[in-house]
């Protein structure tokens, strides 16, 4: 959330003068299931899964993490088992599960946060925020645009 600056206002207190902002990204999306939740990030610090879960947490308005785990390549099935919606078509507000060998993913697979989905003349593109992406080491945040591929799965934030 954010506040209108009250640095120059005499309000008689140090309290904010307006309520926290609610953005579109913090609102639940109809048709997306809410599965098991966790209060702490279930990913190992510095990994792609940890980063994707952190993005989920912040986009949810710091409400919760999804209670799912396992190898990145198995995240979609783990999410289904935990009650979350998983789609096969590109979706924003989602964790994309990238199978081994697709989009330079390693043998364990890779996950990233999908910030946006856009249509271009040559196909559908995803704007990803990730950690440990191609050419990056553990603990390194990066962003990239990739063309959506068959075989990707999307774990949907409600």
C-alpha cells in the first residue's frame, strides 16, 4: 500500500492521512481456486522457487504463500494436489513451471513469476521475474521476456 505524503500536513498525529492503496493485483481473480496456504516461504532461500513464492506473497498483498513444494519441474502437480488452480494457457499473476530443457531450464526444471502476458505478431510473450535464470547464479534476481511454449504450466494466484 501507499500513502499520500503527510510531511507538510499538520494532522496532529503521525498516522497516515489516507488508507493503504489496494491495487488491481491485490484483488482475488474469479475462477481461481485457493489451495493450502503457508505463512512462511516454502522455498529454499536464493532459489527460483523461493523467488517465485516471494513474488506470489507480495502480489497477494502479503497475505500468504502457497503450501507447495518439490522440484521445480513437479510444482504444477504439487499445486493441483494442494488445491490450487493450474492452467496450460499463459496467465499473468501466476508461477510458470518450465520443464527441463524448455527455455534453457536445467534438469530439475525452473519456475518464475509471470508479471504480464502480451500478444505480439509472432506469438504470446511472458514477462518473467525470476531468480537463478539462464546465465544467472543462485540469489540473483532478473527479468526477461520469453515466447510462451507448449508444455508450460501456470500455477494461478487467486
